[in-house]
């Protein structure tokens, strides 16, 4: 019996539709090769949803996501909202509301250094070579979701950061389970010398650690962690942290790979899961064919892994590695590249279908032009 999956697809804004188009193309190639079916159900979110419905997360979108086996997400954001701090309705409100409504409490971001691309990072090869970590960021609590207020005279403002024991326990267990499948080490990033919420995190995580005696647990303050990510990223295996620290640390870690266009992510809860590249909507690149779809394609691979299609997920990851090693790259990774967004998707699709013996140079002319 063929497995069938309903996938809610939210292309969003900017380059979101372009990278999602390539991701669907790759997923379809994997589904055809490994014999399963993906049924896509597209919906609006972000700036395009505001423009059409005056709501960054329409009810139709939320309903499709709740009815799906997984959600594939592109990007949100538009300069007309980004450059207007007074806007009451904003694109990012749609994603925050979706995470909360689906109970997506854990954001999972793998970070690795590809040997072929080591020279693309501003960090020294000796520092980043061999880096392979995954960041577990709590996603639906903390300061982003706490009470907010501004004084009547506009001269002061307050953002509340709060956490409950149960919220920390959920994501901590996921991080320890992941470490058990990797190198048995969890590093908690916090600011326990200053913040009460961080002291609660340490207390709860220490308790959870007793359930996983084979996993080493250590602690590091967030300011030192930011420095250590640059000085010695290989020391990290699984990083566990709260919402805001995770937001900052994971973007910093993207420098290790040489481009934010390489990093996928998963946001998971007990009943739902959403998969997205960590990059933004990059509106300056919209429609130019220079967007790097690899992060989105790898997010699709993470989605297949979540759905239990392990062979197909591995095939996508292998095809991406071959694509990188072959030098089939967009301009963010190679300023002289003549390959465009769709070329990356085509290469990865063909490698999934044919695996060995496929020579991309023979099928795509090198004089194919694009706007750099």
C-alpha cells in the first residue's frame, strides 16, 4: 500500500515562492523514486495574506495546517511592513500565531560545515572544519510571547519573559533524545548568573538529564556561547536554549556554513510539524533567479524524515551534497556562478532519479545567463 501525505504549503513572501517551487520539485522526484504520494494544499501567510485578506494568518490557512501531516513553509516579510514600525498588522505575526496555534514548541536547526564550501565562511578552515551540531530552540514562550506594554507618554516599555517548568521539560527531552542518537552531549545556553528564567531552565534541565545518564550535560552563558561558536564550534553537539537566545545563536551559527541559504529547520510539537529554511524573504532577490533553494530543499528532507520516509530523505541529502561538491551553486556561494535557482533544483532532482553516472555539465550549458 502506497503511503499518502497531505502537506500544507505556505510559500509566503519574497523568495519564498521560488524556493518552495524547487523544494516541491525535489520532493516529487523523491516521491516518484521511493513510491509514496504527496498531496499539496497551498495557502496564504504573511504580507501576501495581509494584502489579500487583511490577516497575516487567515483561518483557511490555519485550518489547512491543522488538517495536514506536515507544513512546508517558505518565508515572510515585505519592506513596506519592515520599514514601518507603526504598522499594527505585520507579516511576522502570522508565523508567530501559527507556531502558537500548532503548539510548535521546539525549533530544530542543524548546522554543519561542508568541506567544499569551507572557504566561503569568513572563519578559518582550521576552526570550522568538522563542525556538526544541532540547535534546539524553545519556540512558543519566553520574551517573544510575554506581556508587552508601553507607557502612556511613550517614554518606557516593558517586555515580560516567562517560562513554566512544563515548557522547558518538553524541549529538553527532545534535545537529550537527539544527543543520544549523535555524540551524547547537550549544552544548555542561558544567562543564569542574571536571569531568574535561566535559573529555572538550569534546574529543570538538570532534572531531565537524570533520565539520560549516558548524555553529558554542560552549561554556558549566552555571551560566552556567542564567542565560543566563533572560536571553537566543534565543541558543540546538541545546543539547548530558550527562545530569544536561540534566535540569535542560530543565526550566528549560519556563518559557519558560508551562507544562510544552506540551513534548514524544523519546528515540531506533539501533533504538528513545520519545516522551513532559516533565511528571510530576501525581497531584493525576488524574481531574479538568484535565491539559494538548498535550505528549503533540506527542510523538505527533514519533513520526509519526520514522516518516516527515511530513504527518500537520505537521497535528498546525498543529492544536495553532490550538488555542492559539483560546484552547482547560486551566487551567494559563488560570485562567478551562472547557475540560477531552478538549476539547483534540476540538478538535485536528477541525482535523486539517476544517482550515479549523471553529468550535469553535459545537460546545462555553462553560458546560461542570470542576473547577479
